[in-house]
C-alpha cells in the first residue's frame, strides 16, 4: 500500500482505541494536522466500523469455521451458549430446545451460533440459528436477526437453504432451516479442487439462486465462499442472509455511510458505504469465481482496513496471471463481474448465468476480453508505468526530430539516434523491473523514490553522451515531471524536480559548450521554468489526490 494508505490505517487504529468522542476528535486534529481529506477518510472508516457493529475488530469469521465435535476437545468444556435457562453448556449435548433436540454446534460467528438439531415430530435433521447474546440481545440485533429469517423464508429456490420455522423459546430467538450435510466452498478454494469448468458450473448455479432473491427484491450483501454450502450431490446452496436487505427503490438498499459485509468479497460501492443494488451481488459472485479459479480473493491486504482500501482503489489482477489454466473467456466473464463501475458489470445475475452457460456450451460470450480492454485495464492498474512507456516512445520521436532537423552529418545522425534508442530501451527495461519489484514485494517506501530519481538521472546521461545540438532535448525534463505527477504524490514530484535541477545544472556547467544554447539567459529561464512547473505539478497531484479521497469517503 502507499504511504497515505498506511497513514490512514495508523490513525484509524489509534482512534479506535479511544472511547471518548472528545478525546477521539482531539487525536484526529493532532494526527491529521489540518489534512481534511485524510481526516474525512479516517472518520468514514470509524463511522462505518461503528455502524457495522465492529466487524473490523478481530473476531471469528464463519467462512473459516467448519463443523466440529463439541465433545472432543478440552477447549470447549467451559464454553457456554444462550438457552432457555440463560446458557447452553456445550458439553451437555444432546439437549432439548423447545420442539428440537440440539445435537452439536456447527458454526459460530460474530452474531449467531448454528446448531445441528433433530426435530422429533417430523423426524428430520435441521440447522437452528440463535442469537449469541441470547436474552441480552438488543433491539437492533433482534431486528437484524428476524430480517435474515424473513428474507430467507420468502425465497423458494433449490439453490437457497430454506427456512422452516421462526420463533422465540423462553426469550431465546431462533429460526430453523434445512440441514445441509456437506461443506462450504472454503476447502475447495484452499485445496484448489475446482477445475475451471467446475468453477463455472458452480458459479452459474449460485448466480441463478441469487437472481431468484433479486426477483423478490432481496440483495444478499454478504456473498462469500463460507456462505455457499455444497450438499451431498455437490450442488451449491446459498445461506446466511443476515445482511440481506429489501430494495426500497432503484438500487437503494441502505443509507450511505454504512459498511457491512466481508471485505475480501464486497463490491467497491459497498466498501465505500454507498447505496448498493443487485450489481453488488454480481461483484461478489465474480469474486467467488475468482477465488475458485485462483485459490485467493481478488484483493487482499495485510489487514481488513487495507483490504477495504484496496477494494476501493486497486484493480484486481487477471486470473490468468495466477493460474495459466484459466480459459480467456472465463477470465473475461470474471473480470466483467469485478468492474469498479457497477454499470460496467453484468446488469443482472441472470445475465452472468447466461454468459457462463454460453462458455460451458462453447458458444461466443458477451463479455469482452479483447486487446483494447486488457490494455485499458493495465493502464488503470499501473498508470505511472503506462505513462512512462508512452513517454519513452515520445522521447524517441523528439530525438529523431531533433537530429533530423538540426543534425550536421547523416552517418553521425543515425549512429546517435540508435545509441539513444538503445539507452531508452534499457531505461524502459529498468522501469518495468522497478514496477514488478514494487508489485511483488510492496516496497512502497523505497521504490517510488528510486524511480523518481532514476528518471532524471537517465535523461542526464542521455544528454551527456549526445553531441550537439542538445538544447531542444532539455524539454524532456518537463515531460518526466508530468509522468511522475500520475502517481498523485507531491513528494515524488518534488524528488523528480530536484533531481532534474541537479542534472540540468551539471549539464550546463560541465557538458554544454559555448553557443550550444541561445544565451545564458535562456538557461536561467529554463531553470526557473523547471522549478515552477514542478511546484505546479506537485500542487496538482496533491489536489487530485485529495479530490479522489473525498469522493471515496
């Protein structure tokens, strides 16, 4: 992550430790030092954390839990869960709970616990979900719990786990649902057991199940591998509608500023706390497909805050970069789901399912994965490298024009041009290597500064080894400063400007000969132009960065 991202995370965690609102505001004023964009982003994360019920805190993630025998380990002997008497001792299974007989604890998340149970009256196995806090649950927690039960109970699709009964037994709220004898998708992803074709078939069935929920006006909002179960026939069954919400209008599901869901699989608009619609679920389905194909989520950070910021800002890598066995058509479908702009994704989950069916049938798909699209995505992922390579081509043209118009000897002219082209090619290779090192090792505090300094140094070397005339080539210094401004970091623009000034002064002091430039006054004017241009480009970078941060919070 960039230094600005690290700064946001540092201030966020520091503020999270303070309970007093006044003390928290004082800390923000002190640490943000008047940077309103930085403060707004931190405050948005704090507000979202509170509205999400503290999901950013370290807590068990139900997507990582698997069924277990509660009687087999010493760790569970002293654990308690809510019951009609106030608590259930997990070492007392089986035990009665109203009309049910609880057999074992299946999973436990931040809000609820799920038990395997038997319903003797109907002689069937069921899964029962309860609120962890039991009789101490607040009204908001109870409302959300019943919202989940109501959302799932109104859905009738073979790809969705059905809800049988909703009730309250001696103060303990619960609902029962079909018991799925199987595992979720997490082991499939961890063990890389799904082939591309299997991944496409599973994702298509998930999309059809979610489309049935969308048809009923319900968006899931927490689709992830842990919430997709595989039954004994290997069919996917979507569960856990705890964050589901009815659509109250065109794509309007929740108030702006709220943040709920699992960061690795949530859409950018959901990560930003913005109103979301069905296309947010389409993004999450695409993230599940990405994980099935590659063994990892599209965007992951060292912390949940960093993951959220990456989801907001970064483009996901191509699945084929991580798994060369992924067909290009399936890659195109996956990346279309993961577009940052909701309007660029599939309009509905049904459209996604239809394109996956075309892929499975060997028919032409609707998602585009042509060279132009891949090039556009690459420029979005690595704008500074793209700008540098484009500028390298432009520099070659400048050199050709320079010696073509003002060169004195044709042979010398061609020799000089090829020498320059070779240097520029080596320069471009060094820059590509720097970008790859930065992408792989995330050495964000070192590589960008090295890059910002190497650019003017390389240009100075080129100008030094060239023969007269060289005056017109000085304009390339300005071009390098423009390239650096694509990073939107004022400190990098300042670094490039300072290094360019040093290189320029060395050239005019030790290399340029009398009469090579029009006058000493020209050199002074050019030096001033470099300094002013660097200042203006630095301010522009800072302004664009602040506007970008403000638009995301």
